[in-house]
């Protein structure tokens, strides 16, 4: 019986020592990791000159935004710009995480140009895409087709325009059509 108690005490002591050693190793790894991180940050200072600030909208988008803002005021709506698809729709009925991330990957980096939304609750009433010459490439056409399909299937109304000509009438027609449905 005494031997068993001595063995238990010895095992407890050994376990405590192992735990203490493990914690010391973790502290050393943590300290060296932080130090390495600081060194990496210091050595990457040259990236500071690689990035510069830019405006949210291109010149053409800004001109369009200003026209759209005047119209939205009349309609008691607010203009949102550069909204991600992932902020407008969510994924459902996926089989597993792999499928979820594949589907999410298709919407996480795509955005819409503008949305008209209710001032009270920001419910999106209409999505507006400003299609310029950059939308003529094969890749852009595929992306636009994907957006069209996803937005239509999720119940959003979409207006694609090349400029602000007759914009107010086009918006009114779509919004009136939406309220009649």
C-alpha cells in the first residue's frame, strides 16, 4: 500500500514537472514568435511605398453617383455603393463546409456598383450596375451573367445602364413594377 502511494506521489511530481516544462517551452515559442513577427514587420516596411490611397469611386462612377443621389432624394431613398454580394445574399442548402466555401468564394469578392435602399431600414429596393467598356471582356461578361442570375434568383431587381440618360424614368418604371407585383 505504501509503495502504491509513493508511486502515485512520484507520478504526480513527474506530471507537474512535465506541465511546468511544457509551459516554459510554450513561453519560449511565444517570445520567439513575437520577436520573429516584429522582425518580419520591420523587414516589410518597403510595402508601405507599394500601397497608396485611392477614391472609392472612379470619376465616371462619382458623376453617376451624384446624378443618382439627386434622384434618390426625390424618392426618399438612400444610395449605397460598392456593396458585396455576400452582404446582400446568404448561402443555404449546402451539403458540407467544402460546398459552402466554394459557393461563398463566388460571392465574397464580387460587388454591385449601387443600390437604392429605404432610409428607414436600408432594405434594398433596386440594384444598379453601371456598365462601361470594361464590361465587354469575356471575364466581365461571365461575372455580369453570374450576378444577374444570383440577384434575380434571390428576388432583387437589377437595372444595368451605360450612363445616366433617362435614369430617373428607368428607376421609376422598375420601382413601380416591383410594387405592383
